[in-house]
């Protein structure tokens, strides 16, 4: 299950200051879960706070007072009390309470009205992420699970067109979950954008000249993508059965000059491998919305190398030998056909870069 939102605020509007882009994804199951679902309650209201017409680019919202007084202060208590009555629970049963609300005064009022203890309220990440709309409740839940212990009960409330309230109980499996970066890791690996003009260009609000090379017609050949879908979308290479050499992209003949075995390959994943920058260059002539374009040879742990774009970094911090991880990103935009092409790019492991 995943949720994602990317709302565009008009320049100089309050939405431009408070909105943020984010997504969160969870794997649902019935065995070895880290948080067990205990119950839910939902309400539906045709309450319009944010809206955007079919042909509009920018998000609009009604008055803050309307959203605070009629929205948050009435709809959230309504759904929370509904869950408590349905499940026979009390507010004091929860170790963590997650609900999106950008208004600090309203959050304090709701905490008092509903009886939430200050220590159980999950921070809403307004300064770090912004208001990410439909994704925000799940983004906050992910942050809460990073701090929860076995036995903790978590109340999660969404807001928009009514509310959903869900109850989870954290299990012992939270102690043995994978070491994914989570919300904290994603925030730590972020790169600061301190140039407003660049922000406007990235959002396609301000037109920019990408140079003559940007006029080249790039388009997706669907038959080719289908044949190479695992290589492109999954970053699958091949591994020689005879000598164990790995390579990307997939080849029929082993790249090991001492082997050269033909048609003896197994598929081999590169997307989950850490790599290191073997060499790199900065290209000021390549079309890029964030010049210079930085790319280089990436050597993967376990073998194999490939020429990849480096993203979320400045040229000044890139050095040979630095560790990188793979990230599935937008590769190009085919404006003529309204299509985006995606591929994998290399992202510096920010913790090791900062440590170095």
C-alpha cells in the first residue's frame, strides 16, 4: 500500500510555503508483522479545504479559519470518538498518536479536548517535510514506527473528505525489521535547495533554456522497453555460471577474458547493491535542469560496473571511492508525447560522505 502527493503552490502564496512532496509505502501481511491492525472507524464529509480544477496547475484552499474550526476541530474528534466507542478503548491506551494538522494552536487544542498526553503526540514534520496531503498520515506513521517499542499502541488519523482512524499494536518483530532508511534516513540524505530560481525551473513554473542538445527528440520505444524491462526497471544484470563474473547490462558472453563462456548466464540483481565511484565527470553541455550533469563509472560490490548519472549531490562533494546506492528516478521527459522515462541513478550515501 502506498500514498503519494505532490501539490504545486502558486508563487508567493501560503501554499508554496507550507506544502511538501512526500510518499510512503507499507507491505501488508498476516505473518511476522511489525504492527498488528486492531480496528478502524471512518467518516465521510463533503468538506472542501484544498481544491484544484481539472485544468488548474496550482493548489487552492479556502480560509484557514474555516479549515481549523469546521475541519480539524470537528472532524478529528468525531472520528476518534467513533473509534473509541467501536473498539471499547480509551485515549490513555495509546502510546503514540498520529494525526496531520499544520496549525500549532489547533493541535494543542485537540490534544486537550481529546485528552492526549503531550509525550504521545507524534510530530507532524512540518519544518522537515511540509504538508504532504494524502501521504502525510502514512509519512508520520512511518516516523512513529521508527521510535516505537513492542506493545505500543498507535492511533493513526487521516484528514480529507472526512477522516479515517486506525489502531495498531506494535509487535516484537519491530526489533528485527530490516535496516531500511525510513523517514529519518530519507531526511538525512537530502540535499538543500537554496536557490529559488532553480526551484521555479524544476517545477516548470519558469521556462529555462536547456541548450541545443536538449532539443534532441527522446521517446520511449515500448517494444524495446518490454524486451529489456527487467534490465531497465529492475536493474537486473547477469552472472556467469562457470566463473561467477557479474555484468550489466545482460550479455550472452561472459566479460571475463579468461572465461568467455556463451549462454551460461543467470539473472543477477544490482539495484540492492552498494557501489563506489570509480571515476566521474561534470558535463556543462549535456541537457540538465541542474547543470552540470554529473555521471561516472560505478563499481558494484560483488563485481560489475556501469556508467550512471549521479544525483542529489554537488560536484564539490563527489570524489572517487565514495559509496553510492541505487535509486529509481526520472531519466528524461518526452514533452512532445507527454511521457516520462525512468531508470536508475546513483545517490551518495550521505552518512558516510558527511563522516568523511
